[in-house]
């Protein structure tokens, strides 16, 4: 799914990200499994209102929060 073109995805088949909720007390591996389960097995595409979003992941110890903090410092 990560190699799918965003133009080939039907937004109506995607999960609304606002409805995804994960227990942060779970271990990291279990949180990841829960996110994939709630996203119907597709962690690469979701919808946010009327927007279709494609996500990429990298194998790095840097967290999303750290990346966002770094980004926000640049604007």
C-alpha cells in the first residue's frame, strides 16, 4: 500500500483519522498494531475531513513529535 499512487485511492474507503484512538500506555509495538487495526490494515492513507492524506514512515529513532517540533521552529 505504501507504493500506491494517491490518485488511485478511493477516499470513501479510508478511515477518518479523528476516529483513531490509541491507549498511550500500551507498549510501542501494541500501539502500532492497534493503529493498523483501526485503519483497516492501511496505515499509509487516511482521510481528515475531505482531505486524503498519504503518510510515509522512516526507520529512525526520531519521533513524530520531535520532527514536528523541529519543523515548527523553522516557520
